[in-house]
C-alpha cells in the first residue's frame, strides 16, 4: 500500500495535461476579450459610417 502512494505522489503524467488545459483556457479568455473589444469598436465604426451615409 505504501508503494502505491509513493508511485502516486511521484507520478507527474497528469500535470502536463493540466498545464495544457490552463494554457488553453488562458488563450481562450484572451481571445474572448480581444474579440469583444474589436467587435464593439467595429460596431461603433459601422454605426458612424451608416450615420454619415444617411445624411
């Protein structure tokens, strides 16, 4: 039983998967923030152009 716990503590195979998951989630959050910012500015720009075309 002690051997099982010793192997379990030394096993780092799951750590890599967790690190990749954290990196992927960080990239996803950064992409969402960037798309939201660009989307709102693009919407404002199109609104301005549409307003200028109506006058």
